């Protein structure tokens, strides 16, 4: 608990369904392969995949679903994303901050849009309670998890 441990999920599938360029009307579904966790330490990753944390044998995916995005006060490119995150098949409401980064077409004419998403969750909300006491006092694993994502969405051709 003296430093933050950073990690990423290497296998993520996301879909955003929207009728137009107004993302306020979007429906979002993100599916994360829980076994794709990578913190740069194989032993730690194995422990995170175990029943103490993600229990990937019984709960293959972490799922986030949202149908509500609201403008954040009067700030131009900032929004609040409301959704449900299911870890170990336990759905918990979450609120994330979103910053719109812009849109463009790449050199091949494909439309792309960028967002930064951030927020904090408590791992204990999903009963991820494992911990170990330290000789110096305190515990090994903190409660707070910081979510920090930079995403680029690619517009799919209309069928």
C-alpha cells in the first residue's frame, strides 16, 4: 500500500450503439476477459485470477453496460457516464467521468472518435476482500481502484 500497482486488461471488446453523432443517446457495452489482466508480475496476475479476486474459472468476463450519458455541468467536453459493472457476476452501479477528445476521419476515410474515461471504485463493493497484514502495520492491498482509459471508437459501416 505504499505505491500504486498499475495493470491493464489485454482483451477488451466494446460496442457503442448510437443513432447519430450525439453520444448522449448511446448504449454502451464493454466485455473484458478477466483472465487478460496484466500487471507486469506473473505471480500477482495469477493471484488476481484466483478465487481471492476475479475467479476467472467461474467468472470469465467483467461486463460494463450503460444507457445514460449526461453533460457534466456547463463544461464543454465533459460528461458523466452512468452504468452497471459486473465483476464476479455481481452487478454494481458505477459513475465514470468522460472527456470527449474529438472526432476525425483517418486517411482512408474511416470515422473515429476519442474519449478519456476515469473514475474510482471500491473493490470491496464486489466483495473482493482478500488482504494481508503488514509487519509495519496496515494492509497489503488498498480498497480504491482507479479506472483510467483512453479509447478510440471506429465507426462501423452501415448495413
